[in-house]
C-alpha cells in the first residue's frame, strides 16, 4: 500500500460498501417489548463471559479541580482525582472491574461513567436514563463488570457535554497471551480544551444551539448543513440581532463557533468549536509531556482521541508507525507515516525509536492548530511547539484502509436484518438527528432501532449532512464492510454511506450516536434495542 497516494488510501476506503440487498427492518408500528438492562437475559449472558476471578477495585472521584495544563496555563474544570487525563486503569482480560464513582460535582450536577468500547453487561454501560439512573451529587455508584476483551479503551461521563471537561481516563485491558513483541508502552491521550479557559462546554453548546442565527447560510437546514465555510469569521457579528444568547460574548460575536475549518481528509467541514488549546496527555505544546526511552527499543503507543469536536492527524517525527489495532481489535499490520483519529477512536501502533529528540504531533485536522508531546532517547534540542514533521503529509491512514486480523474477522453468514441510519440535520438550525429525528433522552425508547438476539445485523450509515460524524455503537463491535477492521467508532464522511456488520450477542439497550459531543447532545443519537 505504500505506493498509494498519501490520501487515496484514506478517501477511497471511507465509503465501505455493504453487500446484499435487504429491506430495512423495524422502526414501524407500535414498539414491541424490549429487553431491559436489568433483565434476566442480560445477567445470563454475562455469566457466560470467561473470567479469571480477579477483581480490580478502584475509586473514581468526580470533583471540581484546578488543572495545571503546563506553560502556566491553569484551567478550572472537573476531573477524576484532580487530574486530566485521569489515572489510567489497567487490568487483564477476564478480570472484573469494580469502580466506585463518587459524585462530588457542584450545583447538584448528576453524572455517570460510560466504559467506551467495552462489550459489557447492559446495566453497567453508564447511560442515564436508558441503562441506569444518573448518579446524584453527593452519592456513590459502583460499576462492576467483567472485561473479557483485550484492548485500548477509555471512560467518560454520558451526561450532557461533560465529556468535554476533564472527566476522562484510559482503560487498558491487557492480553495475558499478548502476541506482540515490544519493550515498553506509552498511552497517548489527545484532547481539545476549552473548559475553564474561554468558557465551559455548556456555554459552547448553548451558543452552537442557536445555529447560524439570522444569517442567510444558503441551502442549510434539516437534511443538510451549511458547512459554515466562510473563511475566518471569528470577529464577525453572528448574533443575527438576537442579543443575550447563552455563551456569546457581550459584543454579540460568536465566542466559540469556529468558522472556516476545512479538511479534504474529512470531506470538507472539519469541526464546529474554537478550542484555545489541544493537549497531549493533559499538556499544552509549550510545556509538553515527555516520553524518555532508549534508541532501538520498540514501543507500543496506545493512542486515544478523547476530544469533543476534533479529529487529529498524528505522526512521530523521524519515524514510521506500524498499526496493529484499532478500537481494541487487531488488524493486518500496516506501516504508515500518520494516523487520522476521530473522536472516540483508538489506535495501537508499534514504533522503533531512533536516537535524539522527536515531536509527537497531533494536528487538529482542519483547525490550524496542534498538540505536541516529545520522545527523548538522546541528546538534542526540543523542537518548537509549532513544529510540523514531514510525516504528517506522507501516507495518512484511517481505519477504512485497514483489514481485520484473521482471528477476529466475522464469520461469513447471512445478514438477518438491515437498518438504514440516516445522519441528518445541519449547522443552520443545529438540528442534528438520526433518520430525521432528534433523540429525546427523556423518552429514550420512543423510536428504537430494533434487533433480536442471535441476528447478524447490518447498519448502513448514510450521511445526508455536510459534516463528518464519528459513529459509535455501545456494547458491541462491528466490522467495516465484509473484511474491514472490527470497530466501535468509525468516521462517516459527508455524502457517503458506510456499512457495518455485527452479531447481536449482547442483549439490552444500547446507544448509537455521533461521538462529536455537541452533535450527540443536540440529537444525533438513537437507541439500539433488543426485542424481548
């Protein structure tokens, strides 16, 4: 694949075609009885998971924190244990995690923890009100589940836009029979940062929720986005004559909406939000996190995009990256120069370290900004925070250009059910939805995407908007097309269709949503539910 043009591997693969011509099922008539997260069949399925008998006990305290992001940048935010990212949780496949959440957030704020990417029992998925009641301020709740699939995961709240604060941390499930050979690991968490610097995520959502105000954006609305590609309009009055909107500055100009963010890799409009900082392991580029190693050592990088609205193009200056996993599942190894990582996605790569000081750069795709960390194996001067290694413009890979490893590829079988999942809405009204409906968390079972235990299901993500969306399915992994990688989050470009397959083997009620924190909260969610 190294002979392929640096972008063609990515762009050609992002519209994975699904096979078979089946009629969409479900979604009509009265809603049948659904498997509740606390039902007997959920518990019965969980008992079939193979466990070690070991229990890993942790306490996670969600509380206000003054966070040191480096370079004299302090942010008043919320975090687990007073740091961001939170302290990594690491266990072995088959171990049980018993994580007690202590909610010490202010102003009677409720919260939860979603264990992103883990195919766990439904009542531990952390999605109020679908799978549990929200954890009230001053209260505790213990998440207890068996983690039987090795991989790189992370955890974060599933209440409002709390994800875009400091409330997230990596979760690493080690393989006791690890097939890879390497000398060390480095977990790399990417994040776009606004909280406590220029505003709060709630203020961002309030401003975005007004859409483009009174401006004539042309052709926008339900079923299509304006794309808001109008150059750098940060100083323009976007208020549309409506003063006093939440999150806007006193002058009426848009404080948080980013104008003119464009990326050909993302099919056009790259994002909505203007972030003052992009962090790697909680540090700004001017005062970066440093990994210290030795030349010639082979290191496994576990890359997690915990951001709210930013895809990152990631490269390590002077090095090639060998992709081994995406979203926890192994792939046929592929050597590349750079990765494109959407929100919620994870990649594992192997790299053999050279001698010197090298920048690990995470470009905020289309946003003219970046995060940076350093790899130091010898003497040398640290590069400038704005460094741009040539690898960033080399062979750039996305999951759609990869193939599943043989041992995790889905067995060939007849598809029992197909659902068309249209991604709808736009920036003009900020009316993001699925199949023309904005999800109502107060009535989560109103319009479920129905499946039955044991079915092979195909989801056709049909992007009818002018923006890209990283689509995440809880409680399962799906396969891109008939031979692509196993994933739980995948990029769907504007105007494209991506077909994914999964086996309905984990009963309950599961969220299916865009992992752009603001798109999801605005309504681009659906409930995938098992029929009782």
